[in-house]
C-alpha cells in the first residue's frame, strides 16, 4: 500500500521533468547546424584567400610563384593551390676571380690603381756623349698619364796631345730633366712614349804644362723618347729599354741615346 502511494506521488514529478527537457532541446540535432554553418563559412573564406593569391600571380597566372617566402603551385584549372613549406634561396653571386697569372702590366692596361716606378739607366750616346748612366723615377695616374724626372751623366771623351808640351782635354756631359708620357700595356709589356725637357751641362777641363782650367757651359734642350718594359707576372720587377733623341737648343749637336733599364713599381 505504501509502495503504490509512492509511485503515484513520483509519477507526476517525472512527467513534468520530461516536458521541461523536451522544451529546451533544439529542433535539429545538437551541433549539426552550427558545425555545418562553420564549415560553409570556412570554405567561403578559403575561396576568397585563394582568389587573392591567384590575383597576385597576374592574369592567366603561372604554374608556380613565391608568396611570403613560400612556393605556391596551381595544381589544376580551378582555384585549388598548394603551398609548400620549402623556402628557396638564390645563390649569392661572387665577383669573377682574376686569372692567377695576371701581371701588373694588365693592371696598367686597365688603368687600375696609382703607382710609383723607379729604374736605373745604363747605356750609350752619340755626338761625344759616349757611355752614360743615370736613373729615372715617376708616378703614373689612373688615366694612365706618367710624370717624372731623370738624371743622366755621360763620361764624354778625353784627348791627349803631345808635342812641345802635354795637353789633355776632358769633356763630360750631364743633365737633369722632367718627363711626361702615356702608359700603354700590351700583355706583360708596357710601352710608354714620352717627351722630356732639361738643361744640358757640358763640363770641359784642359790641362797644359801642369796647369788646369775648367769651364762649364749649359743650354736648354728637349727630347722625344720611348721606353718599353717587360713586367714579370705577379711581381713589381721589370726590365726593358729606353731610347731618346737629345735636341739642344744652342751650339751642341743632336745626339741619340740608347739605354738598358730595370726597376720596380710600387
């Protein structure tokens, strides 16, 4: 009897709870509509992003491009694209290396750098100049124009006259000069045509009967000339030759001189 009363009392409570739960439940299955809506929105967003990517590729598009460091490939005619994570890096371009056997003469030909040169001279001159020796030093600009100076000393000739007395005459020549030229490099050979201007000194000494007298004459002179030098590869050393035609502007005769030379560039 008590059991029946308990059942009758609890049954209305169970029915009222079921009705309340039924009213709170949605008309469609839980999460289906929201999940489908989310899928639709995401798909639309993906389509817009894909169109923006293809627009960056240009009209017609290309099969692949790189966007924000990633490689983008168009797999077919629709908007599906594939983005790879691999980033490509272009190889750094290194400046071309010069040949190991490139000589300083090639640098002269290309007009690279500024340099000093120093060289001794040893040779011979006509018109009583005879054996001579000296030196040259100068500077070559990037142009490559050469300017420098030189000093030459010629031992000249000596005469000995015997008769009632002994007479000895000795005549020697020397000159300082400035020069300007233009360097032309051909392989390991440097050719420099140049011109010079200086003062020619002629020193005459006469001895007669033990009495000596000395006099020195000087005069302006000019001279055209040319030098050729072989420059050793990968070395500042060079050897070559030099020739010039001395043209005194007063009493002395013209003279041709030929020298051997060797030196270095710095």
